[in-house]
C-alpha cells in the first residue's frame, strides 16, 4: 500500500488504473458542481491532477495513477480541505487541517458516502468555514 500527501496530512491509498481514475475524476466533478452551487468561490478550489505512478502492471503493461485530489482554500490562502475518493469504497474522504482543539475534532478526516456529493459540499462549507 502506498501513501501520498493529500494536503498537509497523509492519506493511505493504492495506485489506481486509468479506468478507476476516470471514475474518481467524475466523482470529484460532482462535488465541484455542488461546491460551486453552494456559493464556494471556484477560484479557491484547485484540482490536483492525477500523476502517473512509477509502476506498471506487468501482465497488461497498463500504467497506474495516483488518485486525483480536490483542494479547497480559504480566502486568506490557507488550506480549508482536501477531498479524495476511496479506491475500493468510492466514498469521499474529506481531510481538514489538523489543529489541536479546533472545533473539538480529534480526527481530521471525515468519510462521506459516495451517493452524497452534496453532503461533501455542505460539510466543507460548514466545518471548514469557507464561503463565497
């Protein structure tokens, strides 16, 4: 299992195929639509493009990819959230900046069902305090 930095913290993930990459990108596009509709300034959202892994599947020769990440920044420029998609579950992983004692949250990662990209947008705007 490989790890990569989604934001300032580490999320555990596995490299994904090109087909899975298309699914992850589509899922993040749904969140992006809801974020924009909820009034979050689109200029504060940066999609980190998926990059190729240095490994290739031996049997098929298919290249693998690091999963894409959707990053949201506050007006002041600090990272408000990083959103990625679970490799197996398809759930949204919303990583918030970790600050001890901040909002009483001990776990800076929230997992939201794949069926609810709208809840990701409302969660980010409510908890991370990002607004239009």
